């Protein structure tokens, strides 16, 4: 399972799921699924999201062995 800090980064910047989705060219639902752990991002999407927040993929996403 992939854990993510997307929601925390968005809230710090007062950014909606819709705004982030437009920046990385996905649907708002995709951002919601990522935040809820129901979807694992492609490498490109992970890189794009990290770039929006000026951080690394390693900081934004964490693999958790269940």
C-alpha cells in the first residue's frame, strides 16, 4: 500500500483537489482516490504531484508493507 501526504500538502497551501487535479492533468476523483489509499499513482503522476509541491516523491509517498 502507498501512503501519501497529498492532503497535508494541499491543506497547507489551501489548495482544492480540483485545483491540484488541473495542475497534474487528472480528474478530481483521482486525487481523492490517491488521498484515500484506493489508487497507486503512476511514476509520472507521482513526479508531477511532487513537483507541484516542490518536494520529492520519497517525501510525498511512502510504501507500507501490510
